C-alpha cells in the first residue's frame, strides 16, 4: 500500500484551515506546521486528527523542508492551507502504486478568487509538482517563489483530478498578499545582484497584463479575470519599484561609506 504524508505550512489561516483539514479526512498522516498564528488556526487544527507543529518562519523553502522532516512517511503531498484535493484526486492518491523514488507527480489546480473559478489567464492552466519522495526531492532555500530540486533522472507523471485552491477571499486580501510577495521577491533579486533598468519597471507590467488578459484569454473570466490580470501587473510594478528603491538606497550607502573612509584617511 502506498503511504504518504500531507504537509501544510500555515499562519493565520482560521478562515480556511478547518475546511482544508476536513477535506483531508481519510489520509493517515497530516502534518500542520504553524509558524506563529495569532488567530484561531492552532485551535482549529487541534480539533482534527493532525500532527500540529509550532515553529519559526525561515523563508518559504527552508520552512517547507523543516515541516517535511516531521512527516511519518518519505512520500510528501505538499499543500498550502487553502488547497484541497477534489474527490477524483483523493481517489487517485488512495489507489496509487509507486515503485520508484525518483517519480514525482504533477497536480492540476483549480484556482478560485472568492467563489469564482478562474478558468483562463495566469491561473487558468495551473499545475505544480506537489507529490514527491523527500529522500530524492527537496525545496530550495528561497525566501519566496520557492521551487523543488530534482535528481537528473526524475520522472514526471500527472495524476487525475485537481487541487481546489481557494486562493483569495476578496480583492483587498489579494492586494495585500501581492504587495508582500513583491517586497520579498525584490529583496531576493537584490541579493542575487539583479537590477531594473530604463523602462522595464513600466513596460513589464503592461506586458504582464496583455499576456494574461488578452493572450491567455483572461477576459473570458469577466470581472474576476480583469482583477487577476490587473493584480499580476501591479505585482510586477511593485516588485521592480521596490528593487529600484533598494538598489538606490544601497548605492547611497556605499557612496557615504566611501566618503567617510576617504575623510578618515585624510585625518590620519
């Protein structure tokens, strides 16, 4: 029998964590790694037959790897607090037979904005590798936009069904989340030595909007499609604006340090 663990990393998810854990009933090992909730997330998690771990936040990649270490099984189904396997996917998981640790499984997603299923645009054809063996696969150390590290001879397969992703309950929550991601990603870019030049700060958001709303048919999702395309464009703008600001502050700091060093040298 194929044995796997479900691992969820969360913080302040009282609005959805109960629905998610209810949807995971029947899976034998569910780990909830909470990194500092101040709402009722912990209380709700304790009301379900899940292993609750309370730990610190170390960035997306490192925190997910740490959470995986508490699982009973080497095969990990990695989910967010707002992601629930539908009935078809649960049946696939329960009947799965695996004889190769280097196989990873790609899952298709149905993403929702409030109660609206987004069928097109950036969210419309979403799929991610979320089932893997932790002895062969791990997350990188990225603070944001973490990705999985695979062996060279990895085999990718796709399971039937979908993960139902109740990503944002309203536009305000969406906006705040994208601002936070933009800031984190700008800091990541700065550490990697990336810079934004010329018109990229302005042209990239425009291209992002056209790509998701027009070329990927986001307009077919109506108002919700416009919201998603606009917010992704704003995220792109915020990210590059933040990166430019950090770079400018760093340059000013370096200049001041150089001037101070020169003055110190003259006085000596």
